[in-house]
């Protein structure tokens, strides 16, 4: 599974918010699939910067602490 740095994720979110489609963003930034970008958008909208940092694990996403 590819890991992307925070700068790439933020750039993808910025482009998406400026109206560029997720598939186009993925191709432009070398991201394997467009749905990865959509997942980052979802995490950003729900958790902000914390949602897209590598320190989050799947467990944290599925069962966030209170």
C-alpha cells in the first residue's frame, strides 16, 4: 500500500476544493486511485489535519477515542 506525505494530501485537498475531479488529481499527483483522494477529503472534513496524518491507524478511524 502506497503512503503519501502530508504535502501531497493537502495539495490534493486544495485542488479538489478548487473544483478539480479526484481522478484528475490522482493522475496529476501520481496517486494510484482517485478514491484515495476522496478518502482524504472525507477524513479532512471530519477530523481536519489530524484525519490525514500518518499517525492515524485504521483502528483510530473506525473507533475514535471519546
